[in-house]
């Protein structure tokens, strides 16, 4: 799928500016790929850790290494929450865009219906005259 330009009004400016937006499918694919990469990395780390434990290797870590490992673990725990927040914000934007498009389509359908009803009424009145 290709990127499309949608007119977007930034909150600071009232002028519409074309901004490249990804469509729903691309956004979900990007999120899925990020989640898959994270899952692969976590699986690899888990496998390495299990191998080290099975081999009975005991290592002494200096304070800096322990701090780095704790920081990495904290980031790994926080990452799914961040991904979820990003997905929620993206989905909100996508839902708003879909609502706008649906409203446009409804208005177009109403206009076409009124036009066709007008033509039909003109034909009926012309036929009856």
C-alpha cells in the first residue's frame, strides 16, 4: 500500500498542510514487525540465560554491570507498555480519519440521492403533463 497525503490542520495553524500519513494496514504492520523483533530479542536473551544457568557458570558482576542489567530489564518491561501507548494513539488517529471519511461518504450519498430524486420527480412531472 502506498502513503497518501491527507490535509491536516495543525493546532498552531489554521491552514491545511499536506502531511504523509500511513494507512491503517501499514501502521499495524509496522507495530507488528516491532513486536516480532522485540519478541525475537527476548527469546534469544532467554535462551542464552538458560544456557548459562544449565552450564552452571557463575559469574561475579561488578556494580556497573549489575546496574546495566537492571536498567536493561526495566526497559524491557516498559517496552510493551510504550508499544501499547503508541498503538492506542495511532488507532485513535486512524479511527478519527475513518470517521471523517465515513461522514464524507454519507454526505456524498445524501447529495446523490437528492439529485436522483429531483431528476425522477422532473421525469414524472414531465410524463404526467
